[in-house]
């Protein structure tokens, strides 16, 4: 059985690592702050550095906030690169920039090790329930080697392509999710201001061409005013920033992603930054001086 | 059994009227050009004017292109208003402006007759297959009276609210559909230009939060380059024009609907106006000087 390392034990990482330990994997962990007691009580071994994790584990998973965090944990002082050796695998499950991911993979490959980018969607609920969607980039043989671990953390697991493809897919996901929330928001504010019962409008649209998971879940949140996260606006802002900076580097125009980011900015200015991303509708409501429904 | 009138026998109206006749309704029809022979052969009675239809039928359905066409057919010379009498019902199944719809309903009510706005989605395929989604506005008792006719033409039939609510719902539908197509388009162009296999990206996203009927159907059309309509860009431009002019009247800002309309304009400029609305991706591709896949 592979020895597994897990670096980054935040809201997402802690339950993900817990599932691996519960499945019987020998688990070496490291995090910026303190390793959760539940993990060490379950038998996870706390290491003093990412380097030590890389020395003791065969497959080293990273789950940290952003691109610079991954770079630091892999290539900074006391980082994974200092402890890794040939035949091991780095699996970055953070959501970071696709272009930098390709460079990170090359630097890990140069040390004789393999790299898989494997960002997830599904949030805290998916992490706790082991129902994450996992979008992977890397070589097929390496993917197959890591897949049993993924299956302890998620359900919809896809090898999208070579290194970087997992991160590209995650960015595409976050673009579609944000813009579909925005679409439902425009429709709800329009219908409400026009005097219609938005709950009935939503029901009438479900089942037709306008149907989406977002209309189902986030449309309901807009109507019922249940904006507890879920997935926070401030996190989606980070992801759209990734989309927009990657788009600039690639020479792609993303007009509605750009507007959606501005609407997230407005929602944050209105005090909704820590609410669920469906609270983007606050920005559209502010622009129309109108609420879809009274605040709960 | 109610006597039914049907005014407007175009691509949508002809098969819809055909279903009513096939169900055994005595059917009085009128259209700007020539009544299709299939309808008269099936026993539909061609009338020389909308007025004559209104004189001879109990429930008078209109299915014409735009707001001015409805106004003309209802209130113009030889129109429905000249032939209608107390106890009859006007059912406008065209997709037109919600605000004008309320005014039309009041003018029909003033003649002692009832009014239902009942725009549809599902296009030519839905009209032929009797699987249209029908979004209704009007009084509950009148809706119940007309419902048996709707059930011959569609499947998902909802009374959304009072007069105008059906049209508001249809506008909301067209906003969501256009913006979800745009969202999928941005994600596909981004992923393709970033070097990913867009078909695999689409598969990885299906089942997650980015799932929608549009990702399923229109996402596939973008990848396979199958842009035969479906629903034409030039028709969706009409619908978004309705959304944007209604939004102006209501004091609602629809930032991404506005951009989507501009992208439809660009797609039309590129020669795609008569293609399926998924060809909006041509505009995004032109902006990135990049195609998701080679043209078929």
C-alpha cells in the first residue's frame, strides 16, 4: 500500500486526508498552522516540513490556497523538492494557474518524480462527503496509480489530458458556474421587478432549455434568501482572477467572466463577500434598486 | 367541445394547429399568406380575416412573430377585436413584450372576453412533437378552460401568474438560455486555446455544478460544429431585444444580456445569423482568433 503525504489541512484538506487515513493509508501530514487533533488521533503522522513529508511518503498531495502557496510548498526552503526522489508522485489538488502548473510539473519531472494536477469542485460538503469532482492532468499510468486515492475522496474522476489540463478544466468549471449564477440572477431580478412570482417562474423554467444545476440550487437560494456558504464569493473572485489572468496570457477574451468578476466586487462592497456565490444577485439587485425577495 | 381559432400558421403555428385539429377540435384558421393544404385537407376551415376567426371560434389562439404583429391581428382593421364577443378567450402564444401584453389583455377584457398570454419554448421540434413548454399568464379559471388545448401542444404547462406573467417568464427563459450558451462558449474557447481536449473538459464538467441542458446540447454543438438550427440567432436577437427594452422600461440593468446581444450581433456580422444560437461561440472565437474545433 502506498505511503501517502498530505500538505495543507484546511477546510478542504483536513477531511480529504481523513478519508485516506480511514481507508488505511499510512499518512504523513504537514500544514502551516497546527495539524488537526482528529487526524493525529486517527494515526496520521505529523511532519515538521513539506520536505519531511516528501521523504517519508510515496505520493505527496498538496491542497493549499493559491499558486504562490503551491510554489512555496513545492520549491521553497524545506519544500517537497528537497525531499522527493525518483518514482514518487506529487498530486496538486489546489486550484491554481494552468500555465504555472505546467512549469511546476516540469520541475518535479526533472527530479525523476511524476506530477498530477487534480483540482476539485464540490466544496466543503464534497470534501466531507467524499463526493468531490476531481479533474486531472498528467500521464495515464501515473493517474491510474493515484486513482485509488482519488476514489476515497471523490466520485466523478476524469483524466482530462496532460499536466495543466486538470487546472484548465477547473477554470472552465468556475467560469460556467459564475456565469450561470449571473444568468439566473439577471432573470430573477428581471422577473421580480416585472411583478412576477419568481418561485413560479423558476418552476416553469425547470425542465426546459434553461434548466441547470445552478437554476435548481442557486436559483432557490436567491428566492429563499439563504446565502450561507456554500462557496464563498471571495473564493470565486480568486478563481475568476485566475480565469482572467490566464485568458490574458492566452489571448482569449472573456467578456461575461469579466463582468461577473465586477459583480462579485460589487457584492463584496455591499458586504456579501463571505456569503455564498449566489449572493452575486445582491449586485444585480443594487443596480436595479430592487430585491427579488425580502431578506430572511 | 370548444370551437378553436388559430391565427398565424408559420413554422410554429402550423404544427400546433394541426395537433388541435387531430384531437378533434373544430378549427377556424387565418394566416397572412396561404393556409397550409395539410390543414385544410384535415378539415380546418380557412377564414378570410382574424375578425371572422373571432366570430366563429370560442377560443382564439394567435401565434405571430412580434408585438406589433399581435397588436395588428387583435386590434387592426379586420382584427380579432371586431369579431369577438363576451365569454370568448384570446390566447396569445407569440413571444412578445410583457408590458404591452398587459395592455392588450385589458383591451380584450373591456370587450367582455378573457385573455391568456402563453408563450412557448421548445422551437420547431417542440411544436411538431407537441412537447412545448408553455408559460401562462391570466386568470386561473380561464387557464383551466384552455388547458386541454395546451395539453395537445405541449408537456410542461405552468400558470405563472396574472396577464403578462407568461411573457415575463419567457423573457427570463431567453435570458438564461442566451447567457448559459455564452458561459459555455467562454469556457470552451478558454479551454481550447489553453490546449485542452474540449470534449473531455465537457465530460468532466457534466454531473458537477456546471451541469446544464445547454452544456449538454449546445456544448456538444460547439465541439462537433453542428450549427444547423435549432433556434436561430436572429430569433434570439429579437428575444433579447425584448428583454433589454423591457429592462429599460422597468429600470433593471442586465449587463450580461446586453453583452450577449452584442455577441449575437457579431456572430450575425460573421454570417452566422441564420445558424443555431450555439453559433454565438463564433463571436467569442473571432475575439480570440481561435476556433474550438475545425468547421465541419
